[in-house]
């Protein structure tokens, strides 16, 4: 695997992990907020979950690319 590309993929994975952590923190904050109406909490949590799904797709794409690069290097 090309070292430069491997480092780029590792950086992308790191960014994804920090994004997920931030989104989880947002959910925890919303759950603890007593001044926010329940309907608004649910709406915001749904948006956050949609963002987490997008990050999950990005992680899957990174994993696929890593697998592809590894198989390319072996052959």
C-alpha cells in the first residue's frame, strides 16, 4: 500500500472518529437539557443520527479502499 495514501486514509479515519465523538456529545447534551421541549429534542437527535449515518458510510468507503489497496499490493 502506498504510504502516502495509507496516511491519508488514516487521517480520514481519525477525523471520522472525532466527528462521531462530537455528535455523541451533542446527543448527551440534548438528553440532559431540561429547557428544550421533547419534540425539539427528538428532531435534533434525528438530524444528528442522520449525520452519524453519513459518517458511517464514509468509514465503510475508507475500509473498502484499504481492502482494495491491500489486495492490489499483494497481487
